[in-house]
C-alpha cells in the first residue's frame, strides 16, 4: 500500500460522512497516473501554488492601490488568510482540509488588476459581463500551463467557480472557502482602512461589535466558532442568523464607507481609464497580444483574448503597458 492509499483510507475513517473523500473524486478532465505520496487534492494544491497566476497575486490590489506601506494586504496575502480561515473551519468540521486549501488558494487566480475596480470596468466593457470567480475557473481550467490548464479535479474547479456568485458550491469544502473569503475580507479590510486613516475604530457600527467582538481577532474567532457550532455533524456550513446578520451589516458598512466612499473616486477614475484604454488598444491591435493569447484570438475570438490578457495583468504591468502604448518615454501615471 502506498502512502497516498494510506492517507485515503485514513480519510475514510476519520472524516465526516459529509466530507469530500479523495478516493471518491469525480476526477480530472485528463486522467493522470496517481501519485504514490499525494492525494488528488494535495496535487491540486501544489499545481496552484506553482502556477504563474498564483505568483502574480502579490502584485494585485486588494483594496488600497499602491499603498505607501508594507503592511497593507495584497490579493496574495488575502488568499493566504482565506486559506487559513477555511482550513480551520474544515478541520473543526472534519471535512477534507486538502480540498479546502486547494480551493482557497485558487479562488482569486482570475482577479483583475486594481481589484474590484478593474472587475467593474471589464464587466462594463466585455459582452456578457465579467465575474472574477468565473475568470478564476477559466485561468485554472484553460489559460494556465500554456493553454492546457492545470487539469484540476472537478471538486476543486467547482469550489473556485462557486466561491462567490449565484451558483452554490457542490461540496461543503467549497462552502468553507465561500464563507472564509467573506470572513477574511470583512476583517482585514477594516484593519487596512483603519491603518490608512479611512476609518476610526469608534466609527464601526456598535451593534455589530457587540455581537462579533471589539478587536480584529475577536471578530474572526466569533465568526469561525459560530460556523463550527452551527454546522458540526450537519450537511451544511453556515453561520447562525444572529452572527450572519451582524456580519452582513458590517459588510454593508464597508461598502458604504470604504469600497464606495468618495476618497476612492479619483483613484477609481484613473484605474478605470487605464483598463478601458488597454481594452480599446488591444481590441484594435490584437496582433500585439502575446503568442498564448493570439491562439485564443483565433479559437475564441479577439474579445475573449483581450479580456483574458488584461484580466491577467498585475497592477504594475497594466500601468507599464498603458505607459508604453499611450505615453512612451514617460514614467507612468501612478
């Protein structure tokens, strides 16, 4: 018996009857020989960590654009925080921690430059709209590995696609990530907004704090503990109504006072202009796309190829490309 087979047998004995077992995976689009050491979900995790899109996350915005400080979150540190929260929930509920980690690490592979500002711009300009969860699925299934995709398991791809949006995850591990994503960004975006002087601690809604806690750590612990107590030995992963309501209210507060507040208007205008200009330029000159996107241009059309190229850009690469195209010889606008 290989070490992988020992792990699969141990999963069956230890995990919840509602967990996604490695040995019961629906498999991959292209079959591969099993590994003697790693389960299929462990291999997915490793494929994601070693791919180019994962490395690019460190230069993609979470909330603050080009922050003057080393302690603000990026899309990469957000991803790592989501993975930590999701794994804690999964382990406490005796779910498959390896699948949970793989989904968490891959959930934002398709996020745009400039965070949700870039996402809104692409959603406005691309026919059929643009959603980063669907793009993350596309990056993993199609764009990575020179157009062959990462060939991940069905359950991993489902969790990546359904971590946000209207479609619900097919596994409880996917639900762990869906909730962990919200837990992570609500709390770390408050932390960053206070650090950046956008919010003062006393401005946070008191009713939410009375339920969730006064500090960053207390709020995260409350949310996770509530999910575990509510969901233990159940065929679902969810918060109690009281904690869910307080969390949603705190999220709404962030949208009103951080994400959509007037202080961001000028930054958003610049970022929207850069992304729009890049879409316009490459739509008129698709022959200037890199070779991997030229292939997409021939097989799926120029609009799809241009969208993929711009969506994959980091903040700094988007700025560099804009400068080279529209302001040759300049040092950038940010």
